[in-house]
C-alpha cells in the first residue's frame, strides 16, 4: 500500500494518491490531470476511483477530466447532486482498492455534502482519514461558504452540523489514525491552520482549539463563526463549476492559452475582445517597465488566489505577459481557479514590446528610508497599507491607512485621483499589484515602497500595535 500527499503550495491544497495491488485512487485532484496519470503509470497501476470530499470553492477540481482519461469512477458523499455521472455513496459504504478498503464517513458542516474517507489496511486496521475541509491541522473548515451559493443555509446551522460530525465521526477514531487534510496554512478555507500538512487524531484532540473535550455545541458555533473574513470573490463561481462541470476540457484550455501571439495580433485581440493584459513576471522586472494598461499579478507568489480575488469575471479574456518557458505554468494555474479564457501570450514577452518601440510605463518606487525622510518634511503624506485587516491590527505605521488589496475593487471610490499615494504591503508583492491596478484606473500619482512593512519597521517611523480599526475595509 502506498499513500502520497501531492501538495500545491500556491493554493495550500493537498491531493492524495493511494495505491494497492495495482489499483489506485485519487482524492481531491487539481484541474490538470497529468500529475495523477503519470504517478499511476509509475506504479503500473490503474486509477479506479476519484474521491471528492466536497464541491470545492477555492479551486476547480480535475475529477471529470481525470475520470474521462483514466476510466475511474467519480465518488461523492451523501447528498451531493452533481450534474454529471458520479457514484453518490452512502454513509459507511466501503470501496475495495486492491487489498485495502476506503470507508465513507459523511461529515457535513463545511458543506452539506462534505465527506471524509477512512483508509483501512489489509489487516482491517484504521490507518488514515482524509478529511477534506472538515478537519485541518489546528483548525476546522469554515461554515460560511455555502451561504454564498444558498443564502438560506446559515453559518450557524452548518457549524452545528460540523460540531456533530467531528464529535461523532472523527474524534471517535483511534488516536493513532493519521489525519490528511485538504489544505494547509495559507488557504482561505480556514482561519488558523498550522503549517504542518498532516497530523494524528490524538494530536488534534490535544491541540486543536475546535476539538476541546469540554467544548459545548454553543461554544463551538461561536468560536468557528467568529472572526471569519470575506472569502475571495471567485469561490462561489468555482463551486458552481464543480457542481455543473466545465464545458471545456483541460487540454483544450491549455492549448488555447499557450498560443504565441505576435505584437499586431496581440494588439488586435486586446482591442477587439476587450481583453485584460495580465503581466505575470517578477515584480522587480515589472516596476522597471510594463505595457501601459496591463495589470501585474506575479506568478512567483499566491498567483491564482489573487487572480480570483481581483478579476471578478471568470470569463474575462486574458492576454498574458510571461517569462520565457513559463507559459504552460501560468495557464495551468489560471485554470485551477476557473479562469479558462486565456487566449494567448505575447511572443517574445515584454522585451519584444519594448524593442519594437512601443510605449512603456514604469512604477515610481522609493525606499523605506526615503519615505521616512519625506515624512519629516510633510507629515500629511497619504500612506496606504495594502495588507489584510488582521495584519494591520497586529502592527502598522501610525500615519498609514489600511486599504486591503482584497477589497480594492469595492473601495476604490474612496480614493482621490488627484492625491499622491505611497503604498506598501508586507514585502512588496501586493503593493505592486495595487499600484498597477490603480494606475490602470487613472490614478497617476502612485509610489511603491520597496521592501514593504518589513523595511519600514526598521526606520524611526512610529508604529501602532493592536489598534481596533474599521473592518469594513
């Protein structure tokens, strides 16, 4: 028997490969199918089942394409209603995989159909449980995402179901059972996950705040619903895609998005389709020169979640500026969160654009020390802190205004195009994104602070800690 966690850091997502006697199962695959097909081929194994723990909100699952290409049966837990062929399992149903069995544990709470899968070895011993978004290391799944699709299902109702699922199905398992969750730290599907991506039932009962033995149902509901921030905009759309199934195969999406475009064709598509030009290069390269009107979201950070947060329409045509050789990576990561309408990339990249004599724009930047010096001359400078509310609450510059990147589309009307704004985040990635979005919307007096808050905290500028602020931003 083999168990392998296939972890994707940019989404903080864990898929799983299980193999026994030449039969394999995949749990919660991402959109692209090749990693799972290649892993099975390595073992000369046939993928028999694709198990889905729930209808995911933070990514588009690859279960349909993987089933089509491997012949595997798609399995959901009780109450799931997909618009395509799948086996809807009964609670406690057993699936034979070589010499091992996989048992269905219906664990509603994160969603109504949420299901965990218990792995029982060839000796009948309960070895591991794949908990999806029901139980994380140090946390549990947030119970408010379904309400974005079905308003009548309240977070409090789902939190109550989650309490019952954890107490009656998960915490009753032996302490030595390994916990394999669907996500790790950094995912928006929970609020305080640990960095570890696996644990045991015993450790979680000891250290997970939501599994305290003396916790009442009412206390649990209060704690898991408290402090939840607004989920990214793309979550409801991804749920619907996972319920209905994408109309386009992943191989066609990748082929279309990796089409090289010469400058004339690139410009024609930009104008005729109302496309968005998305520049995915390193932020250091971008600020020194970019195509006017393009938007930066760099591939070397949390690329897909930020695309999903900042580009409201999943059907938006996208023209790409990429580093040479990374075209497939960019299009794949877009498709993982449902952005299937990448229509090609600029052949030769930004250098081809610049060398052709086309107009080029830059982002003005200053160091943290230069900002501190400017504050001495003008203490009324407008400084925007692009970090999340929770980060700002922990510590921030006394003169700064919290303006989270997450909600820039909602709150942009609060800014004045005639003002000059100095922008920082934690290290510089989010502030460059914000700067380019603002510049594309007509804010021409934007200055990025190199090094972000990490650099600013080393200057004499005054800081404030644990200050309550307006959480509407």
